[in-house]
């Protein structure tokens, strides 16, 4: 049965189905859009949209339904699928024992594709009912340099949006124009809520959006900076890309034809700064931690979970693994991850209220080991030039300043450099997926005769090339990777950790 609004009643009346999958019990036709979300992918649908659905199912949040927005050409498929399914999709939480916890999510009630109709997107955000514009546009979507932190005003898309009379096409252009219209109509600005994996994501959003506004209209920029709220958040749920097996599983288990379901792990976390002048959904009623300061939670997640993903993926790929759970179920890799988290990452963290860090780290190993998620090593290896500077290099920099250990985190950098050469230890090609691929691969290939070629790229590594301790550690690890291979290098590192206590 096709997943559509018209078929929901039929699905509910199927007694066999009703036992296996939850369905929206609320009247979707009575909902009002209060949230416009830019960047509707698997993660948003497994996280924020799921939380709103929980509230709706509990009888609240009727004024907080979601209108999704696609900005990139690749978002056209999402528009098509959600249009055909009336915004509905299935979310399957895959437990390690093979059981699925599945629900049809109904919180997305509209979807707009900006390349086709930017005016509709702008007007939806400018509407009085819209009180939150949220974002999952990836680390690279904020258009800032990872080393300088400055907004890139030379980006072709940004330059085009800044031209006189231009029709906005970027997230920055669309949001800024919507804010301008709200100001001109005497409406308060909506809250801009980043849900991306960036430390201080609210401040990053504030800096980049106001930087764009200053270039476009300095007077408007002053209004945005003084009136608009940009709360920070920490979000967490491992959500692999949807595979054909997931689509088939939804059909086989429940008889539901869903063109783009979402599969995710059972674990979910959202820590949200409480800064919403126009109000917000009662997220705390459905498990969200609403706090005054997200910073400690962000650091914990970025430096333990996210950086650990990078710690396992390059070594894992070079050692022949292709699925994340296979990597972490290997005792050598799990010991390496625990050593990295305990010895190098944890000392860089601030106290995290309400969190047992030892338990959190144990939970991470369990989550990574879940065989049902089938998260791919390749996914974790993608877009490393966005991820490593944000998640791992801060650990190295902090420990360089404090005199703490950097051996394991520097080895991860070396494993990325070896991976970026574009061929594995058997000489088979590696498909490098990275916005800076054309720059990174040639310099990685040059490091066979110039060992510091990769880390000399200051646009990624900043001044780390000037630190003798870092360079010495890095070149030693890279030499080991080239001469002994990934697994032997890891065995040496874990052996040193064990000897060191």
C-alpha cells in the first residue's frame, strides 16, 4: 500500500500492520506551519521532525508543523517523494537484536523547492506564523573558512546573490530576504536554529548570516544582529543513508510502499539552548534537554563521537573494512577508540552537567557496534576537509597548548592523509568524496617524497605545520602507514597505550 494521507486510515484498519508500526493519530489538516526547515535529509527526519511528531502525538504543538525547504539541485528528488506521499515517511529504529521500532512520521506538512519558486520560500519564512527557521545544511553549508572562521564572500553563489536585483538562490540570500520583509512589515524576526554538527553552531550561524547581510545591506544587518536569536544546539543520532534494503524491509515487514524511508539507531539526543523570543515547541516534554549553555555538551559530542568516527574510518578502510560495526567489533579498533577518548579527547572537555562521561563512552562503543545500522565506512570518510578541522584538530591544538598527549589524534590525521592518496594497500582505487578533492589528492600523493605536503595546506591545517611536536608525530605515523600498513601501525599505537597505562 502506498504511503499517502488517503491511505492512513486503511493502514490503521489493518490489524496486522497496526501492531507493527505507529501511525499519526492527530489531524494533520488542522496543523499550522510554525517551523521552516532548510535541508530535509535523513537526519532531520530522524531527529527534529521526529521530536515534533512526538509532541503532535501527545496532543500538542499544533502550531509547530514543519515546512521543508530544498535549496540544492539534488533536493528535487525529496520534493517529488514528499509531494507524492503528502509529506509522510516511515522512520525505522533498528535495534542490535534485529528488532525494528517503526513509526510513520507526519510532522512535515509542506515542502518547497527553492530553485523552482524562491518567492514561495521567502514568503513562507516571512509569514507571521513562522517563528523558527531551522537548518541542517552540513558543516560546509555555512560558507566559512575552517581556519580563519571568516565568511567566504568570494563564493560564486554568494557573489551572485549579492548582485543588485538578484533573485536569492542561497540559504543566506533566502533567509536574509525573508528577514528584510518581516522588518518592513513590522514583524519580529524568526529564530534561526542550527542543527548541524558544528561547535557553537548558533554563533556560527549568527556570524555567517550577519556577514552576508552586511555585504547586502548594512542597515538590515544591524537589525538582524540586534533582534534575531541564533540558539546553539547539540544533536545526535546515527542515521545512515537510506538503502534499497531499508526500502524493501519497510515493504516486507509492514506492507508499506515508502519511496524514501529513514533508518536510524535507537539512541537519540538533542541539547538545545533556550533562546526563542517568539516561542518554541515544548521540546522538553519529549526528551530534549533544554539548557542555558550547550557548549559542554557540544564539545563532548564533537570530540568523543564525531572525532571517533574519523578515528575509525580511515584506518578501518585501509584495513579492509567497509561497515562501521565490523570495524568496532574488532578488539584492536575498539581499544584504539577507547584510548583516544580516554587519553586525548576527555581531558579537553569541560564538565558536562548530568552526563556520566564513562557511561557515555561505553554507550558510543555499543552504538558503533550495532550490526543492524550497517553504517558505511565510506560515509564517515566523506567530506573530511569539513570534519577533521572541526572535530579532531581542536583536540590536537588544545593538547599542544596544555602539553597533553597528541599521539593517537595525530595518527588519525596521518590515516586521513594516507587514505586521501586515493588508493588502498592493495593498489585498488579509493573514491574520494570531498569538496576539496582536487586540491587534497595531489598533495596527498606527493607525500611519498614530501612527508609534510598534506599538512602544509594551511587552508585546512592552519599553523599546525609550524609546530615541531605535531610534525614529528605526524611524519612518524605516516612513515609507518607507508611501510608497515594500517593494521600494524594501529597495533603499535595500541601497544604503546597499554604500556603507558
